[in-house]
C-alpha cells in the first residue's frame, strides 16, 4: 500500500522563531486531522532544521529539507550536504523543485545525482517535476514529464525508485492561484505511474506515492486527493498557516 502524504514546503519564509511557532500550532492539532495513515511533513529553511528536529521529537510530524548539494562534502561554499541533513534527523529532502530549476540553474544531471545521494544516505527524496505554462498550452506536458523522469529518475534501480516520493507540480499552478483540475491532476498522475510501470513493472509503480503541488488549498484539496492516482500534496503558500495546512491534511478524511 502506498503512503498518503501531505508535505508543507515553506520555501524562503519564516524566521526560526516564527517557524517554531508554526510547528507548535501544527503539532497541537495534527492528531485531529491525521486520520489513519497520512504522513505529515514540514520542510522549513535550512537554518531552522536543527531546531525544528528538536521541536518535532516525539511528534508524528516528519521533517524535510528543501534541497541539498549533490556531493557528499567538500569545497562548495554555501552548500549543505545530505549527510548534514540526515545528522539533524530529517528524513526527506525535496529535490528538483521548479524554483530551483528556474532560479538556480538546476539541471537534469544535477537532479539525478541529488536523487541518488539522498537515497544513498537512507533519506527519502521528494522528487519534483512538471511542465511550464507554454508546454501545457502546446500539449507537451506528457512528453516533458516523461523526459524529466527518464533523465532524472530512471537511472535508479527498482529497489531505489520504490523509496522515492514523486511530486508533480505544474509550474503554471505554483503560487498563481491556478490549480490543475482534479481531472487534469489524475490524468498526468496516471501517466507518471504508467511510465514507472513501463520501466519498473506494475508492482513498483503501484507502491510509489505521487503528490500534487500547485495552489493546493483547503477548498480544493479534498477533491484532488480523491483521485485514484493522487496520493497527497506538496503545499507551498497554504503550508505557512497551521489552520490551512491542517485543513488540507483533513482533505483525506
Ligand atoms: P503553492 O502551493 O504556493 O502554489 O506552491 C506549491 C509548491 O511549489 C510546493 O512545493
């Protein structure tokens, strides 16, 4: 059975004290909405990961980083390794987010390496893909996502890929208030699962959680999550308020 997951990507928001307040508010009420078996994850900025890990001790809420470097250590000023993130106690790392591709020149080659290094540390990559607006309008979204998976994910063995969480995030829906309709999300999630099935077999494909991200809010989460191949969400703006984030988690109930 694949996991249901709601992960909050805080991006470059919140100071340490603001972030800790948000964590306290999530912890206080998460049990009411978590139901049976939803994994709830928060992904604060690097500078508060350590404090966040302490604040989350003994809680069901899990911790993710938003990025890491592809090398294990060395002379890479300003960068953070998967080893460091693991040592803090985080279990997940978001890899290949469209903002990193767009603003920080992340390439498919570096994303492929990052996915591998995260797995090699025993952590779970939340691997993001998705098309930009022009590609969607040109009807190219299937081929874009397929190419991304071929270049960034399909170097993994079946055993490795089973440990990856995929987040499909159409770039035109991120922070824009535009959301993929539940049917659009289902259509491309099914396509992603089909590509996984073609490469690794149906059993592996069925075991991988595929999250939707892009203007997912309390008022649309339930319908999106009800779709067969949507296993949860990667939430940006709405993850910055405990009430909204928990209402989204509640979309599974
Ligand atoms: P929004 O929910 O703000 O559209 O962001 C989605 C996202 O990029 C999550 O990683």
